[in-house]
């Protein structure tokens, strides 16, 4: 199975080394092969830029887009950075996560700006109004150099539904300080946003307990 080695933010694939090839090497051959790989990797790391603020997109139909973004939020909090989370579409933040993030009251700003999924609200005009308000709030934090990371949760859905114009979002991202990061989550990220982003991850749905087995959302997994 293909795997990846991550070193100080860079990566290289090891798919060119098959299980059969690895097992056929002597210990000395394997050591020399890994030494050469280490030399190449060390050179890549030495030549890499020391820091760059990233535009990050988590999209796709699979589960885990927001969860992955929250992992970055936790890392940033652990480094002492200030973080802002703006929640589009969804309603109030799930109690378990809100309780955890309350441990960082001086570092984290959270705003649940949506009122629920579109099939729950059933009011397009109000949904648009809330999405625009959420974007304006997010833009405040994007422009603020004190906030190292801004998470715009489910903004891709707001763009897809026509509540926000992708051109307006792209223009807003240009106000981001050079060293700060912005994460945009939600399925169906528009092509223009993907092209602008520095890091794009697509979550692929293979199996889901609700779709395949009729299992409801569970604490600790979905909320």
C-alpha cells in the first residue's frame, strides 16, 4: 500500500518501493537506499520556504472536512496562536466541541452564524442574509493580522447555493496577511477557489453508516 513520509511540512511518496522489493534487499542495501532517500529529502527541506500563509480547502463528499480543519485549529491553539472560527449554514456549534474550545477563551473566537441546513430553514432570503453576515464577520478576522488562522466552515456550500459569489470570496482572501492561514470547508468547492488555494484535500465517500446502514449521528463521531 502506498504511504507518505512527512518531514517538517514536506512529503515524499514511498510508493516506488514495493513490499516485494523491500523484502528482497539485504539490511545493508536497505540502509543505503534509505540513506540516499534521506539525503534527497533533507535537500528538499533545506530549499523549502521557511513560512507562507496558506489558503486551504477541504472539500469532497466524504466525511471529515471540518474535523480535519479542527485538527489545524488545535495545533494553532497549541502554539499559542489566535484563531477565529466562522460557521456557515449549520446552526449552533455542537456542545462537545464547544466545551473543548472553551478552554482557550483568550485565543479562540467562535461565531455560529448559520441557522441550520437549507432543508431545515426553508427561507432562502434569510439564508442569504445570514451567509453574507457570516462572510463579513470572517473578512474582519481575515484582515486582522493578530489571527493566525481563520476557519470558514461550510463556506463552500454557501458559494455553491449562490448565497455568496466566489469572486467576492477570492477578493477577500487577497486581504489576508502574508503569514496567516485561512481554511475553507464544505463539499463542491468551486474550481476558481481550488485554483487559488495552496493546499486542497478532497474527502472521498466510500462507505457511510447513515447511508449504508441507517445509523444516526453519534456523540464523539459526528458531534
